[in-house]
């Protein structure tokens, strides 16, 4: 019997984009899950500005007006309440299950849960970074990348209405909370790879957690921004920053392939506040909408897009207090996978967290 070996190489199978793996997603809608997490149902949130699905699978709410972080299970049962933290605005969690929080000041806070057996009320609020030399900086968003490093979106309020020097940044931090510096984006730019008043950010680590450790180490991210000041406008209010290889090094670069898509549509958003991504590569954006409720302007609510194509798949939009209405929503989070997925929205102006599921899952 003879055996032969071949050096022939066969291509890896082509993995279709998520919207092709889950057919019919563009023909179904999001429906509310009742009850909402509001005062009528025993929740006393006051202007909650962010909601986050943790690495530990708990839900964390920045209860901004009550100066605290509330920890819940995915069904809404409160598991604990943090010690006092002034007006928290955005939250993330690293691979050591430490919570990192910013609050529109120049400070990064930490809640280290593990030494306190995950009892959030027993864990102290630590200041791990204070940009003392820049008192006018406001940290507006935060996300972990590469397990323990993290990005922070920042606005220099002293210069946000003038074009005299850089006033919008995305900072990169080491795992031990040292500032590496701002990412090399275009200063005060009006196109891709630039930010004007950034509001939220999510690392693509969130897409690959528990699936691919190597891919979870990517520096790529998605961010959103107000995109305008009195003097400047950036029409790309949500941007995917991907990576390219240059002389063997992985470098950040804008995803220009989404130009012309719904995600990059200049008229899509009025004031996108936060962005999330699930394990299947669907991107969720919450937009505060026009504050007047003018029907001619983008309405408050949330959208779902394919990151592969940039196509919009669903949206829930409306101004008010109804089941599918919002007032100045600022935060969004999703359970990791499409099946039985819950979308959580911090409906800030209505003092509540509202929950949604796809109609075919109800």
C-alpha cells in the first residue's frame, strides 16, 4: 500500500457576514419587554446615563443622578449598589472583573470586585488616574481593549467652541492606568479618523470575548460623537476604526469600506451617545435625538446595523414616555448572542432602563 503527501493548499472557508447567517433579520422588529426598570416597578433610577453587560454577565447601570453604580442580573434583580461615586457617566470591565468608570471629569475610577467577593457595596471607589494638569478635560466614554488596557474619549471643554487647538481626543491607557497618549487621529478633523466631541466608544474586544482570545486582543474599536461645534462639523458621527498591517506592525486605520452605507449616513443621527457590539458583529447605536422632538429632525432611540455592510437592520425611534419612546437616551448594552438577545437602553430623560427583544424571540 502506498501513501502520497501533497503540498497543495486549500483556502479557508468563507464565513458569510452576520446578516446572511441569520436570514430574515431585516423583516422583524424590536418589541419592548415589560416591565421597564422604572420607579413604577420598584427601580429608583435618576437620569441613568449608561448600561453595560459585564464580562461577569451582570448588568451595570450608571445611576448618574443618584451618584452610584447599580449591579443587576440580566432579568433585573438588583444584586448590589456601589458606594458613592459622583455622577457616573460611562462604565466598562476588564478581564480581572474590575469596573472602570468615568464621569465627565478628568478622573478614571475603579471598583475592584474580586477582593470583596463581588459584593459591590463593600468595594471602595478608587481613583486610578487623575489628569491634574488638564482640569478642563471631561472623560465621556471608556472601553477596555487587550484584556486590561483601555480607551477613554475626552473633550477639552475650555476649547470645545473654538478651533484654536485640539479639543477632542481618544486616549489610550496601559493596564496599570498610565496614559500612553492620544491616538494618532486627525486633530479637529471633519472626516474619518477624527473626532469632534466624542461621546461613546466600544472596543471590538467585546465581539470576540470567550470566542477568540487572539481576536479579542485587537486594538480596533467603534466610537460615536456629537460631531459638531459652533465652528466645525464631522458628518461621520459613528466610525469604525479597524487595523492594517504596515511593515509588520498593526496600525489603526478608518474603515473606508463603509462610506455610503447607512452607518456612515451623514443624516442618520443627531446626537449619538453610545455604541455596543454583540458576538455576531451587529452594531447598536443609541441616539439622543433632537431635544425639541421636532419630527423633521432625527428622533431619539436606537439602531442596529451590520458591521460588515453598514446596512441598517432595525430601529426603534420616538420621542416621549411610551413603550417605544425615549427622552435623551444615553446608554445601550446587549446580551452577547442573537438568540434570545436583550437590548438594554438607558432612557436617561425618563429615569428608566427599557428592554427590547426581536419579535421572533417573543
